[in-house]
C-alpha cells in the first residue's frame, strides 16, 4: 500500500507542493529516496530511521521506497525529514492515512526525534492555504507561519508529539502569530548638527520612497544621516510585512519567534560580491536588494563597489524585481527598495574643501565619480551635497525637528499616497507612479509647468529624469498638504537634480 504526505520545494519566494509517496513492499531490506533529491534530502533516511528507533519503532525487513513527486523538480534542504517520516508512519499504519494526506509538513529531525526549525515556514503556509490544507512544522517556526490566517498551523516539538497528535492521545493546539518588537535605536535626527538641507531631502525620500545620494567629505555626517532613516519610516502594513517576511524566512532571518513590522535596513559592505548583492550562489538565495524589499538599501562608499555590481542595480531599481537564472530553473525575487547611496567627492575625499587642496583636482573627482555610470546616476531622484561640519558647530544646541515629528509628516504623506493608489496594482508610493497615472497626479500648475519645461531644456534632462522630477514634486506637495503641484514644489524638486546635471 502507498501512503501520501505533502511538503513543499522552494523556487524563489514561491513554494511548490511536493507529494511524498511511501511504499513498503516485499523484497530485500532497503531504504531508498528517489525524485531528484540533493545530498541533504538523501541523508534524511538515516535521520528518520534513527529518530524512529529512539521512539522504539522498528522498520520492517522490507523494501522502503520514498518518491518525491514531481520527480523532475529539484529537492533541496533538510525540511523533507518530517514529511518522509509521516509518510513512513502512515505506510506502517501507525498514524491514519487520511490525517497525513490532509496536511503540508516540513521540519528537520534530530536523531532523538526532536524537530529542528527550518527555513521557509511562511511561504509553506501560503502554499498550504492555497491547497486548503493545514501546516505542520516545528514549534519554533509556528509563530511566523501562523500569520497566514487562512491556514491552520500546528507546531510540534518532536516526532513523538506528532504521533500523539494524530492518534488522538494528545492533540496539539494551533500556533499563534508572533510579532517581534525591535529595540528602540535611540538615534534621532536632532543629533545631527546642521545639514538642514540633507535632513529635508531625507524626509522627502522617506515620504515618497525616492532614491537618494549623499556626496560629501569624510566625517560630514552621510552615514549618520542614513542611520536615522529607519526612525522616520512608517511601519510595514500587513501585506508588506507578509511579503518581506517571506523573503526573510527563506534567508533564515526570522529566528526570533515571529515577524516584524519594522522596515528592513540593509547596509552591505563595498567588498560584497554580486551574488551577495543581487542574489544567487549555490542555492540561488535572495540577495541584499531582496532582503531590503519594502525597506532601505544603504550603500556606503558607493563608487568603491565593483562596477559590474553597480550596473546590475539598474534593472531592479526600475522593475522592482530581480530574476536569477540557472540552467534548470529561474528564480524571481521582489526587490522594491529605497536606495540610499553615500560617496566622497573624490578618492582623497576633500575635493570640495578649500583648506585641503587636492593636487589632482579636478581630475581626481572626475575619475572617482566616473565609476558611477550616467544611466545609474540618472536613477537617483535626489542628490545632495553634504558640506563638512566645523568642530565649533558641534557645540551648538540641537536644531530642526526630531525623528518623531518628521515621522508624523512622513506617515501622513504615505497615507495620502495609499489612498491615491488604492486600486492601482504595483503602485504604493509616488516613486511607483508611471504613465498616465503620473501625468494625472503630478501635473503642475501653469507656472510650475513653464519652470519645469525651461529646466528640462537647460539641464538636458532625460525622459526618466523629467519624470523623476515630477514624482519628487508630487511628494513635496504631499508633505505640504497641497492637492496641486505648484511652482515652489517643482523648484525644490529641480534643485535636487542640479548637482547631478553639473557633473554629468
């Protein structure tokens, strides 16, 4: 008799249902797993056999065959241990066949039968909900999976608990969704002395999810400003938290008993490889741009990143997703992030300071910033020069608004955009607006349109640059609580393109 259990195999953020077929037939004693398993799956037979032995369950002297269907889909990971064990227990008639066939399970088995947390419980719960099945997983993974409200999630500590659950001796209670509250960072915008223009740009970028670049000498506060950005961003909505957590679940970052509403803030080092930034590697895992989905990707020392890594950012910035291609599969990950870049004006860093003359100026700055291609630079909505701060300025009292006050204005602007784009697929913020929608929401008044036309002609704006100015102007108008984009909004938006035009 053949028993059937169900689990999942991961293709990017998608979880595909896998049927685990178990047959115990007469013949020479053997335990084989077929269906394109990798090494970790093949080793499951030893973990399952030993875990069953620890429960005083002896395998019969027969031929045991496990088939993972569909057989042409690669199976990777240790989460196949639990479904293989369930299929075998059902074939031995220790637990009911129909009960096992009605759930999706995943989990790694220790040699004593304890269930070890695995990656991907949240996407697995999504797949189980689509198939109208419950999910059985290790108890430590239950808090994140329980966020899928349409799927009943059962968490167990050991294989013995699972057996007692299915035999009715001790039913397991459903898992409850868990939420992780991040510790307060204590970083406030008022800690940054001066740099009022940079703070304003940071607020605009946060309000409309615009890409921002800081250029300034070492110690001027570029990294300090970027580190304050999470404190002014609104929390993730329920749908955004689910999207982001699915990626983090596959990457093994949900290890604190639930998901977080805090927007991700990723800051990779400039020595990171292309696979680390974009995604890939042996298992085609998500990269930093996907881990920053719905959050912030901060790239300090931007020109120091390898040229090929920087150029690969161009397409994901525009499309909001990245495709990782392999010989036998294609993996698609979402990556709708806000890019914050920081750079020195030249290699020595003091090109713009008259007190520290550079012997190679201006060639030094042209060569250094020339590492960033024009098409990539054109994708930044705002670019700010961050002037150096004198030591005497450090004794001045804090100035400007606090992070809480700025966060209130940003949240208000985001709420306006949420209402504006309600019903528009793929659009949540002003940075996402395109085509006829952009023309409708960001059309300036007569004076603003005339100013925008003259600026585009004089600065030689590309069509992309023209539209990005319109998006920024719309965000500035939202912060100003103005339904119409007016000339002052357009003028401020244009001012954030001037330095980019001068260096182009």
